[in-house]
C-alpha cells in the first residue's frame, strides 16, 4: 500500500474530468487514494482515470455521471462502494453552466438548473455517502463554493445562490455529523481552470485583469495551488476542522475581485 496522506482511502471527485476536479483527482491519486472520477464528459473522464492509473499507479475508475440526475448520483456512490467497500472522501466539485444577466431577467429554468447542479447534486451525494462514512466513523466532504456567492458578484444570481445554499448545507451537515467523525468543509477557489481558460480565450483581457486583481499577482493552478488544500481537508490532519470555508485564492477574498460584467448583454 502507498504511504501518502490518503493511503487506503476511497474518494469520489465529481467533475474530475477537467479543471480543479482533475487537479484534485491527480493529487489524491499521488497521495495514495483510490479515486472514482465522476464526470459528465466521457472522453475527459476516461482519460483522467487512465492517467491516475498510469502516472500514479492508483486504483481509479471512471463513472459517467450527471450530478443533476439523482439516480446517476446514487449510482456513482454505489459504484465506489461496490468496487472498494466504502466512500471515505467526497468532493462535490462539478459545475457546468452559467449565464450573466440582471436579477430581474433570470428565469426559473436557470435557477432550477443551477440548484440541481450546485445544491441538489451535492446533497444527494452527501446523503448517499454519509451512511458509509458513519459506519466507519470517518469521513471527509469538501464542497466547492465560490467567492461569487460570498461577495454577491453582479450578474450571476443563480450561481451565487446555489453556491451559498451549498455553504449552508456544508455548515448544517458539519454540525449534525460532527459526533460521527465526518467533517464537512467548503473551499472557495481561484484558479485558471478549464472554465477560466475558455472565458479567457473568448475575452483575452480577462486573464490579465484576473492576475492583476489577485493580491499574489496570479490566479492559481488547479493541481499545485488548489488541490493540496483539498488533500489536507481530506486527510487525517483535518479531523478537528469542520463547517469552515477556506478561501484558496491567493487572497482575492480580502480585496474582492474587480469584475463588472456586461449586465445588459445577451444572456
Ligand atoms: N475556477 C475558479 O476560479 C473557481 C472559482 C470559484 C468556484 N469554482 C468552483 O470550482 C468547481 C470547479 O470549477 P472549474 O473552474 O474547475 O470548472 P471546469 O469547467 O474547469 O470543470 C468542471 C468539470 O465539471 C464537469 N461537469 C459539468 N457539468 C457536470 C455535470 N452535470 N455532472 C458532472 N460533471 C459535470 C465538466 O465537464 C468539467 O470537467 C466548480 O464547482 C466551480 O463553481 C471555481
């Protein structure tokens, strides 16, 4: 057995086919975890699972998962339990939508999709994983939230609301599950992920503005800046830390992010 901080642990990472989720899955594998790559994009998901096996010698599986579908979320947890007998670590990271527009123009459909993605998906996964964690008296949940929600960035109501609902879920579960050995924390990251690269490609000034606005002068790297903190939260070292929000963003939460979207553009 490998000797990393997560040796012998079984982890599920949603949205692990790219961006921060991929960085987390790679660091988890490097630290000895067995990793279920739960991802809606089959090509990326399969590629990452293969990389984990080939580069790190890890046990890794890909499970096609749309986190907005309750049956698929349950199947995701079942797969990990069937394969490895447990779920020790759950990282709710998947996200895949976004609109920019004023509050008064947001539609029910946009809000419902955001809550399915950012709130219900993580909740269903937590509900399905918790009994297995409780049974073993050990569990770690890390929910990816956002400074957008904390600071109420303009234009992204559905994202902000779903992410803040997820932080409330994080804190409520942390309190209720504290006696069981299961800790639940939130991370608000700031990283040059796949989503960011796509935005920067469409609007090249964004990358320079984002770097300049960051106290450290650069947005983070998913694997080398964000993932090590998630490894810590998933490890034994975090056993007395629960209900917290860690801003892993080079200090952006201190000075805020100067981002003024075009609120009157097309949605
Ligand atoms: N990048 C940042 O700076 C930043 C800032 C704040 C919060 N976050 C949060 O961090 C998380 C990761 O963001 P990222 O920037 O790495 O995004 P990303 O777009 O780079 O990666 C997201 C991954 O989730 C997958 N995905 C999309 N919809 C899915 C679904 N329905 N089911 C399963 N998988 C799905 C995508 O295919 C992709 O592989 C998100 O929850 C995001 O809100 C990121």
